[in-house]
């Protein structure tokens, strides 16, 4: 039986399968891309949506690692969808699909939705796989860096006295300006060089 004072293991668990959101009003395109990615890419799941609104609903309830959307769809077009999607996931890579190259569409996509990747129909499967694989690898690397950084901060918090630990939060990779632990805690043998964010409002130790 575990001791009531035992701490949970802060080691990050195994990486989850990466998820691609494909948004297109044409079912055959959605299913073709789903089959392509799930067959040719390892540890990848594909979730599909038939409209921009359905895509936003997916983003509200699921974690995704990459968005691919058609430009021309009824109601909300691809740029409008991505402009709203970027607010839900600012760091998510986004790919816009168009039927033909169009400089004006590309400029709007870049300016309105920070889109950096474009596909034109008909798809070249190998080119699509190359780009998607590269973007997912970058996302996986960023996730691993974040998880690796979070682990030592979790260990630090586990060593803090409960009254102090409850008033502090860990710093993220891109996070806010760190604040050194109190000199008193360092003098009592706290881990040298540790950093935490400012205490939460109303937390202990203010």
C-alpha cells in the first residue's frame, strides 16, 4: 500500500498519436486524405469535418496537431475558418487547399490566418505526405521539449512545503519571466537554481 505522503510520478507518459483535422465539404476528398495519412504515416489519427463550423466544433472538444482545409466551401470559406481556428490553437500548423494557384488568396491566407503552407488540387500524394510528415515531426519535437521542461519543474514543486507549493505554478517553455525561489527556502536546502512564476493571486507565501 502506498504511503499517503507519496508523490505522483511526474514522468511524462507515452506520447499520444498525433491528430490531423481535415476540413472539406467534399466527402471523397476527406476520406481520401484520411486513408492516405492513416495508411502512410505512423501513429496518426485523422478526424474530418464537412464545414468550417464543424471544424471549429472539433477544435473545441479535441486536441489536434495539424489542420488541413479546403478554401472553397459553402458558408465559411477556408481562410475564414483558419482565421478563427488560429485563436483556438495559435501554434498549430495550417495548410490551405485550393483548386488552382491564386496570389490574392495566398496573400489573404498569410495576412488573415498566418497560413504558410498551401496545396493545390489534384494532390501529389508524395508531396503531401512529405510536407505533412515534416510538420508533424516539428510538432512532436516541440511537444517533447515542453514535456521534458515540465518534468524538472514538477519535481521542484513536489519538494516544496505544501503551503508554498500551493501558491506557485511552473513556467512553460515560452512562458513568463521566472522568479527565483525565496532565499529562505534556498537556505533551508531547496534545489539551487530553481525558478517558478509569480505566486497565484491569493496563494500562500505572498
